[in-house]
C-alpha cells in the first residue's frame, strides 16, 4: 500500500465492507476506528491492523481500496472466513535459523503460537548477522476451517560490525569495549549483544551512558556510537571500630581498616585493591589484589592475590593466589586457580610443650590448592543494589605439608631426656586437603524505597589434623557483626544474613540486620557446635566529600548473655575519585 502524503485537518477512518467481505457483525466489530492526521500514520496503522486481524484468524484479510473524502478516509475491507488454525505446509528456512526451536509439521498452530514461532526465528536471524530479516506466511490455502501456508525467511543484507566510536570523556579503550561488549570489528551483527549494551555498561560501574547508544548502517556494516562519561568509582575508605570490654584486656579496644580500590587505572577495565587491617592488639593484615580481565583483548584474564597476616608474636601467614579467568561477560566468569598458603611459627610456649608433651595448636604448614571458581551476578546496581542475585561457588583440592620447627625439635623431654622431635611422629606430615566455598546474595525490592537483602556465606576446610592457623577467622563488621574482628576460629562455617534497607538516595540508606552463623568453636574440646548471632542497625550517608557510615551491633555466643556494654560501634568513610 502506498499513499500520497498530505497535511490537513484530522481525518477519521471508516471501513466499507467489500462484496462478501464481512460475514457477521461480530467480525465487523473487530475493526478498530482511528483518527489520523497524515498518510504516513494511515499506512502504519493499516499495517498494524492487518497483523492484528491475521493473528485473530482472518488470514484472507485485505484492504482493497482507499478513498479520501473531506474529513473521512473510506477503506474497503475484505475479511473473509475466519480460520481455526494454521498448518505449515512447507518451511523455506535454513536449519541454522531454526536452532533451539521446535516445529511440528502435523501441529495445528494457533495464531498466537505462530507469532511466537516467527519471533523466535527472527531473533535467531538477527543474532546471526541479519538485523533486517523478515519472517512471514505466504501461499495461503483455505480448506474448510483450516488454513495451510508456507513459512518464509527473507534475510536481506548480511551486516558486519565495523567499529565502536566512543564519544564523551570516558577513559576507556575501544579495543576493551569491543571485547567486553562482544562487538569486535568484522564480527557478525548480533542483536542480543546490541540490546545488552546498556546493561553491560552499567555493570562496569566506572563509566556511564550520557545518552542512549545509536547504530549507523553503511555499506553492509554497522557502527556503534557510544556516548560515555567517567564515574568516580575508585575509592579510599577507612573504618574505625570501638569494641568495649575486650575479654583479653578488659579495656577499650580500637580496631582499624584502610582500603584503596583503583578501578580502570589504565583504561583496560583492570582493578587494583589494597587492604590494611589492625584486627587485634599486635595483629595486622595486608591484602593486595590485581585483576586484569581481558588479556590482549581476548576473553581471558588473570588475577593475582597476596595476603600477609601477622598474629601478635606467635605466627606469620603468607598466602598468594593466581587465577586465570574466562569471561562470559563482565559479570559472569569461570576461573581456574592455584593457591599457596604457608605459616611460620615465630614463637611458641616451650614450657607448655615440654610438660604437656603435645604439639602447639599452630604449626609450620604449607598448603597448596588447585581449584575452580564460578561467578555470576545480575545486580541492578553494583554499589547499592535493590534487586538481583550474586553468586560465587568454588572448590579445590591440594597437598598439605607440615614442616618441623627448630623451636620444638631442639626441646627435650624433661622426664627421659629424649628429643621432642618425636612428637611429629604422631601426625601425618603430608596429607590431602579439600576446600569448598559458597556465597549467595539475593536482593528483594519490596517497595520503591525498601529492599531486603538475604545471603548465605559458607566455607569448609577438610583435612587431617586441622591446626588453628589453617582455620577460618570470622567475626566483625564484614560478616558476623557484634563480635570482635576475626575472633572466631573454625574449620567450617555458614553465615545467614537478613538485612532491611530503607533507601534515602541512590547511595544512602538506613538498615537493620540479623546475622546467624553455624561454627565449630575451636576453643572448646569435643568439637563444640555453636550458633553465634548478631543484630543491630546502621546508616550510610552520601555527601559531596564521600560516604559516611556508622553501625551499632550486639552479639551473642555460646551461653553468654547479650550485654550492652559489649556492643560494637563502627565508623566508616569512603571517598570516591
């Protein structure tokens, strides 16, 4: 259908039945009346009408003639007999565009089912280089109440990705963007990847869209035009904790933590993380992480971690971890890793060893672990999500070696004078170890300003003769709030959290929380199972100079009572740059 274009007063469409075209008043009532202002609007409306009525079963529908008179458009319409369904006689479509689609030649399709089928075929074509493809039925044959038709796919021009043009002040390399968005130059046009641009840009966090992207087509190639600007996502933050009535000293204990997080330092999407902590008196920890997601702009990346932990004057732990990632997307990857953990005993209570004739709880160990990790998240906003899921699963196995320490081997039995090196004969110096970790968070948006966070964080370490330096250290502001930092030593744990957040702004919120853990408390013989829990409230406020936070928490462990004098207060500050 083609019309000459006119501009005039608004006109009304009136349908005129063609000879034998309208069989009953019910069919006639299906035709929609419309006020239109020009021929372009008329053309688009009649196309929509034909598709709508065909889906209702009027496969013989046609608009035979159109007459303009004064303020009325007279459209001669033929509806024909309504079909009870469609049988596909022939399917003129290559198998590659039918992948994942079930087509049954003997099935009688409703028009709604047929529309779904056509949309699926069209989606396959659009994801394989043909954004201008069309799927349609033709060669209709009416037999009784059924319609027989052929199904066609017209692919039209094959389109390749030409390049990505980044407009704006975003500090990001085009090669990184093309790899990350899976829109490399020379690759086939993929509608799914095009539609995912907005979500994937938002997932990066350190850049954002100034306005929606556009696509330019020329000479069978597509140019992606992005309009991006930098976001302040690198950050420095510190946290100060006041923990009254510490069980060891009976005095106020002040803990601290400082973190530096650099995002996209070289325009390649990389990350650098440094974390210093003072957890207990004379106890400090330093963690460093470097992540490079797309090495040589391939979907492979690498990650390196270093962790140094010094516990007063008793032992020094040095851990490092190397991982190789395969990125499905920016928030979805699988990683193979190697981890090495070693402990060096600095000082030991030699008198206790000599008279108890037992090895200390901390020994010199070297643990090697080979494993695999899976990561996925679809959070709506990385820094303060309101809905979505976050998942990490990892598993590994390796070898544990126990090394004899000179502080112990040079001791002698005070009763018979024999060397206490023989104490190592009671334990295996080499053994197999396993480790499994699971972390899952789900955010439930219940109202415009209200969100509930639920999570489970669980780990287990399986090995013979697990020593204190090999155990997980939990407790404190990062997991079980209401407890001293890393005050609980356990070979396994599961932490369940429920947190309600009332959003004050995009990055500000008031929250209440409840944390419950299942642990094996190493301070008690007989492998005592305990369920410590903590609860409290806090607020995180965004200002022009950064985000300030304060939290108040209480905890209960074993059979101890909840005491307000043992409450934990944490002050935090985050500066973005």
